[in-house]
C-alpha cells in the first residue's frame, strides 16, 4: 500500500481536528518538522500535509512550515488547504512539493483544475473530495453542497485528474474505521482513478479491509497520534516510491 501519514497545520503546529471541527483541536506536535523526520526515520516514504489555516482563510498560511518540511526530509510531499490559484500551485511546486491538493476550487472553478492539469501534469495535481452522506463539503468543511461525490469525480476525470483523496467527514478524527463501502464504490465506479482513502483509520484491520476492497492508497492521522497504529506497522506495508526511493 501507499501510506501517507498526515500532518495538519494550525498556527504552525501539528494538530488534529475531530470531524473537521475547528473548535475540537488537539495538538499532536508543536514541531511538525520533528514529526516529519520521525516519519522518514521509521522508513515511511510519503507525507500528507494540510494547511488548516489556509483552508479556512482561502489562501495558504503555513508556507514557511511547508518549506521547512521539504528541506528537512526527502519524503514524497503533498500539500492542501486554501490552494485556489495557479500562482499558488506553482509556488508550492517550486518549493519542491511533489503534488498539490485542490479541494473547494474543484467544485467552484473546474476550469482552473483543468488548466492546472494541463500546465503541471496529472501527477502533480490531486483533487480532495470531502463530504458527508455522499455529498461534497467545501471551504474547510464549513459548507455542505448538494453535489454528489461521484458526479464531481466524473467531472474531474473528464478534465484529466486521475488522483482523488476521498474523506468522509463523519469518520474523520473519530477512529471509527473508514467508510469502506463509499471508497470501494467510488474506486469500482471509476477504475481509471486512484482513490486515496482518508478519514477514520483506526488499526491494521482497517488497512486490510481497504486493501481487500481494492484501495491502494491511504492517509493515516489520528490513529498514529493515539497509538492504535504505529509508524513501524505502517512502514511494514508501505510500498517503495516509483523511481526507487
């Protein structure tokens, strides 16, 4: 599997939210760079970073921290949160970020996503689809739309997106297990896409259930903080990067 330990940034620190609620915050590590180094030291190869301040503000707020993460590890690094212009995408890619996550903008400005894929390539762009009850949420999860996740995925595939991070908000930060049925349904409906499972991961059994359901990529956040999954357990199932890392 391709494992992405998660670091969520708020005021320059690594935190976790419960069900996307900015009022329910717990600090994971005041030093995200030390956390990233521990991920690399454990033998893991990837890192999923979300700028929570950026998601709320509508533009990146923790770029300096992301730059330090890039400089201090050779992990495959993806970043999301408030990235809504081609200039911001390009700025992150120039920092050496491996791929950029576009969220709310996919719903509100699909043409921008199409242009980004054309300009930077599909490997550099991943669309984050977050929602509840199969419908998409935007603006750092503060707004709920009436658009179905599957409809948004279909539209994004048409403009050349191939990678999607799918998060069930109701599961996120709860340790209740991922929404395997939703993830499997989307992966089977869109076999050409890579569906990255996000939200609710609890233990090794969840990883096995996702693998059995045909999912290859998974983001793990709170389970690491709570110790129900360890870096060593994740490293044991983590695939090497293509290109030999």
